[in-house]
């Protein structure tokens, strides 16, 4: 798994649902697999459930859950 923090001028950074939260003053985090650069059906009428890779999606969710547990774990009692 890889991660990065990018500037708002990077193409695609504002293309997700988190932008509406930012504009309203709420902190938001975008997690992406850069689908719009790799997946020709992204947000089109051909973007249908049978084209999704549910096994990989589950692995991403497990990884994110583990990251959140680690970030919120307090080692100082």
C-alpha cells in the first residue's frame, strides 16, 4: 500500500466527494486507487457492480481499518 499528500492543483484531487466537505469547512480525507487514471468505466454508465474486484476491495477496507486502529491507539494510559 502506498500513500501521499498532494497539492490541490494535482489533477483528480478535487474529483471526489470529499471536496464538498472541504468547501463547508469540515476536514475530510480522500482515499483513492486512482481509478480515473486506470479504469475506463469510472463514473460512467458502464461502471457497474460486476466489474468491481470485491476481493481487492475487501483487502483495502481491512488495511484502512488496521490503519485507523493504529492511528487511534493510545499507548499512554
